[in-house]
C-alpha cells in the first residue's frame, strides 16, 4: 500500500487524527505538546495519533498529503484543519471547540 493510501485511511478512518512528534503521553516537541494540550482542553482525551518520528515515510508523506510543511497536523472528519498556529488561533476564538463538537455529533 502506498504511503498516501495509508494516510488517507488514517484520516478518514478516525474522527480526530493528530500527526505529531512523539505521543500524546510523551510529546517530543513543544508544538506537538501544545497541540495535545489544546485537544485535551476541548475535551478530546482520546484521539488517533501518529508519531512521525517513528514513521519517516509518513513524516514526509503527510507534508505532501496536506501540502503543509510542518508538524503537528490535525485532521477532523477527514479534513485537514491545520498546524499548531492555526489550532491555537481556532482555540482562542472558540472555533475548535465547535469543530470538535461536530465530530462527536
């Protein structure tokens, strides 16, 4: 299976997917840690995560998939939401809480 097919399966097979460095329990960069904290602050204690440090093909593949150069990357209901900066802006505006509430409806 091609890496793009694997990524497509991951983002469409789970309501919330975070591509990050490390794991939610042990983030390996400040941006990934912030992304996890924002998700948890929105009540998302369980979400699918992919540690791109352990999967180098996915690390590059996800950048190509979204045409977005940085990690972490958040997907909700198969749609690319953004990286840490966009997540922070949405969180501060209260938009992300609304977006995540829709995924559980």
